[in-house]
């Protein structure tokens, strides 16, 4: 399938605009066969961006098996929720072992939620020492940061430290409460690679509205993002996501506003990821 490709900010790397997220079937234990089918379906569909996290159950293990022989053809990412250098270094060792690789393409500070956490990662002995050292040693090509609680916290992180990418929520519920969408624009203007998540709000958007999955994928890709990551439970879901991305055409401002307006009564329910 001919998926659109975009440059991931200042990394200069071209990635597929759709990536397979580490949620869905990948965020499980003991479902190896189903996970392998989803990973293979993503590869068959032309998806080259694969995301995981140390906190995502056996996701890294599944990907390590599923991407054997394809490592050099994909853009492989994971995350650490460690806030100290020791925690982050231990996470990276496990991550690389699980993924059966000697390096990541992108390693991300996972889910910053407070100013204290932002400050903690940059102190002596903080997690960023591990991240910067890993980049110097070639254990990761790029480093990024993620968050979905408070856009001001994520904004503080990218203003305070040197990151290559930022991962944040992108969906039509966002404009209704503490939106991350302006931050996506700011990050893109700074040259950071912008990665969108929570695109379908755990599938709630598709369940509640008859607009159809492609419209929500197209909405996300119409924002200032380089790639969106979406988890999948089945091969069929992967194929639906890829088909939607392959037919992408930017939504007009009126079409985008229609989706946003339709979210109004349900927006807080859909943004389960915010406090």
C-alpha cells in the first residue's frame, strides 16, 4: 500500500505518516501469535514506523520477534518512564534486549505530567543524562519527549531541554479542553518532529460517531504532524488504518470544524487521558 511519507522534523528522516502504536494487541502478555499477525499486517501495508515503551507489557518482545530481518528497513522507537539516570539506563538495556537490536531510532522520555518531573529529568543524576549519553554512544539516533496530561508541562519540557521530537494528542476533541494542538504548531515551528497520538481516543470516536474512521485519520494528518501512531487489535484494523492513511487528503477548515463541533458534548469523556 502506498502510504504518504513525511520528514520527521529536524531529524531529516522520512517516515510513513502512519505508524503502528504500542497499544492495542501489543500492550498485552501471552498473545504472541495475534501480536505477530498484527505486526506482519503493518509491514505488509507498508508501515515503517513502529512504537513501543518499556511500560507497554510485552510490546517490545513482540516487536523484537516480528521485526527480525527487517530492522534496517523500519524506524523503531521506544520510551522510558524512568526519571533518574539509573532507571533510564536500566530501561534502555532491557528495551534493546527485548527489541533484539543494538540501537533505537528514537528513544523518548515517557509521559511527563508535572513541573517537578520536568525539572527532575534535567538534574544531576536525572534521566536526561542517560538519554544524552545513549545518543552520544549510538544507542539511539534521536531523543524525544511525550505527554498527554497538560500541554503547559510538555511545552516547558521542549523549551527547557534539547529534544528532536515530541509526541502529543491529536484529535478533534482536543480543542474543547486544554488543547495540545497549538503546541503541535509551536513544536513544528521549532523544527521538532511532531508525532500524534490518541488519534481515535481508544476507538471511542469511531464507536460514537458515524463519520467513519478515515475522517478521524484525515483530521489528524491535517494537523502539523509528521506521523501519527495508532494501536490495533486485529489484522483487519491495521488494514483499515492503512487504507485510511493511503487515501489521505487534507480536510478543509470547515470539515475540521464540523468534527470539532460534533465532539462538544462528549469531549471530556473522549479525553480520558487528561486529569
